[in-house]
């Protein structure tokens, strides 16, 4: 999930000025070592944030992959059921076609017999 924040130019400059004032204040009131410690803390905090963020991202991706696998399994099962049902319908259609052909052949045969009887005049 990505959150997009629109930052106005004056807000960016205000943040830069605040950070600059913080570090200048550290130098003036705490000496150079305070600045070094602050920079080290920033790097450590950034590294910690990256590591924790990467772990959360990995967990989110693992959860998403598990959900996608479950959906894939459900879709595969549905496709298998639909394929089986389609084969059953195709077999019933072929059986009905054979029955229809047999019925037509029987009707044609009976019609020929009826026509033969009518031609003999016995009907």
C-alpha cells in the first residue's frame, strides 16, 4: 500500500530549514561530537527502518502469495470441474445424436414400409 503525499515547495524548504537549524543547534550547543552522534543515530535509524520495512514487506508479500496460491488452487479446481462437466455434456450430446440418427433411420424404414404397402394397395 503506497501513500502519496503532495508536498508543497514551501513545506519542503521548511523541513530543510528545520533540519539545518537542528544540526546547527547541535554544533553550537553540543559540539561536533553531538553532530557526529546525531548523524550516526540517523544512519542507524535509517538502517533499522529499512530492515524493519523490508521484513514487513516480506511478510506482506508472503501473505499475498498465500492468498494468490489459494485463489489459483480454487481456480484450478473450478477449471477441472468445468472440464469434467463439459466432457459429460459432450458425451450426452453424442449419445443423443446417435439416438436421433437411430430414430431417423427407423422412421425412414417405417416410411418406406408404409409407402410400399400403399403402393401395393393393401393399406
